[in-house]
C-alpha cells in the first residue's frame, strides 16, 4: 500500500517538476524579452504604470533639482508642486493615506526631510483631490554613481506613483558616508552604522536556528516520508518522546533567548519611543489656484501613428490681460509652445517636448474674449514614455494641466481632462 502511494507521489512529483521547469523557462524568456524591449538597464519601472494612472492621478509641476552633481555626504533638494487631479480614476483610492518619497535605484541618497504645505511631514499624509501642494524633499548623497532620482507619492491601493526624474551624479565614495543624528537624550549617533553589529548578530542567530530546525525535521524521514505516514493513518506514531523533547526544547529556548535579550535591551536603552506611524491631516494646500479662465472641453483624439493628442477647447478669458497658452503638462511630460517659451528650459530632456505644443490659433486671447482652440501636443515622447497606452485603456481618457501667460508675466493654470478617440490611421 505504502509502496503504491510512494510511486504515485513520485510520478506526481515528476510531472510537477516538469511543469515547474517549463514555467521557469517561460518566466526567464519573458524577463529577457522585457529587458530587451526596455532597451537600457537604467529604467527602473517608472514607465510600467498604466498611462491613465500617471496622467490622471498626479500633476507634478515647477519641479527643480537643486544640484545635479554632488559629493557623497552633500545635501540636495527636490522641490515642486503637486496637484491631486480632479480626474483621479475610480480604480485607485483617493490619497487619504499617501506618503511623499523619492524613487531611486536603492538607497543611493537618503531622505532627510520632507516638507509639504510648509510643514515637516515625517508620516503619511491625507491629500485632497482638486488641491495643490508645495513640497520640498532634502536628500543626502550616499552612494557614488549616476542615478535617476524621482519624486514619488505612494498612495494606499495605488502603490508608488513616480513623478519626473533627473540624473544626479554622486561623486566620492560610499565608505565616507556619514549620517549623524542627535538623539533626544543629547548623544549623537551615526545612523549608517548604529547597531549594525547587533543587526548582523540577530540575523545570523535566527538564520542558524531556523536552518537547524528545518534540517532536523527534514532528516527525520523527510517531508514526503512523513506525509506518507500521515496519509496512511499512522500520523500519531510520528510523534515520539524525542520529537516532543525537541519541540518543547526549541519553544523554551526561543522564548528564553527573546526574554533574556529583551530584558538586556530594555536595561541598555531605558528611553525608547516606538516607530512613529499615523496619518497627518489638514495639510495646507496652495491658496487660490483658480485661474480667471473658463475652459470647456469639446473633444479630442489621439493619433497613434503621429503620436499627437489634439484636443479642442472653448476658452473664455476673464482676466484683465490677454492670455497665451504656453504649456501642457501631463504625467510630468511637458509640451511647450515655442512662441511663448523662447528660452531654453531647465528640465530633464527625456520628458521635455520643448516645441511640442501647437495651437490652431496662436494669437493671444483678449480679456473677455471666448475662443475655440485646438491644442495639439505632439512628440515621440508620448511613445517613449509609454503614455500612448491611453489608446488601449478601457477608459481612453487623458488629463493634464494647461498653463496660460499674460504680458505682465502672470501665469495661470487649469486642469483639463476628457475622453479621447484613438485613431490608428495616419494623416
Ligand atoms: Cu527614473
């Protein structure tokens, strides 16, 4: 009986193994194909999110990286403004629990400070749809190399949504990196190395114990053997005095180690506070972002071969000055009207279409005037940034921010969004 079962199990295991190998091969091929289609090994996933998610959730603008070349230990800042878009998709929960972070390839720079709405924000934030927030992130360079560093907002259920990224060159050596902080008791420690010996010790200890535990039970007839004993109704016989001794011994041993070392740690560090969690509310938004401009979306289409989004709006200028449409920004990708932006803009080139905005009528809209204008955002970066994926979304909609400029230098902006019809034929 046992023998028949054993051979059945072996056959099953063989089939299973064959399937696993096939799956592994498929995954491997897929991974290689994925890397090949990305083209460079430098990308770190910022383009992998759905187009609608990147366009309709967050509007990052006025982004600045204070330095692009720094030494290890040197601090630099990412500053900007963040609009929580009205077009926020239903697929993602609104950012009532969100965390402002940076997206970088590992801890190449440590995040020292995050300021949102003028206040230090060390925890999760509750941000409101339709509001805009000014932010500042202070980073300290840690690992030498050339790294792409993004602002990023992690949203509960939506995951991390990266903003625009910039290449930062860090010079020097990580061996020189220091991260001193003064504790509440007045002593200064280096966070980079603080308690590192204990961290290694604990990992090693539990690794050895865990491995010994697994090894012991595996050596006792192995997993399949024990399974067969249980399956044939002889499970009770598996647990003899030796098994009980080992089980109780391990339990008592682990509890003793935890208890004794907890007492030792509590004596060594009498004043501790728990890791701080919780959600900060009432974050101060930017006051009065409403433009004296009324915009009605009349419709638009996205031409897949031409990589252009043409959207028609009826725009009423209620400002006292004439206005010109100078910029459209979506998912951090900036389309500039070269007639308005006559000078070079300091912004990462991969997301700057500096001649990408074309208007059906480029003359300024006078005060009180209403005009119907088709605004075309055209650039290969739609494809490179994989935003043209909007044509394949179940809800082909775009969202972005339009910027208007007056002769006296005032800048207004307004969110625009709507459905677009994808077009797959050129011309
Ligand atoms: Cu990047």
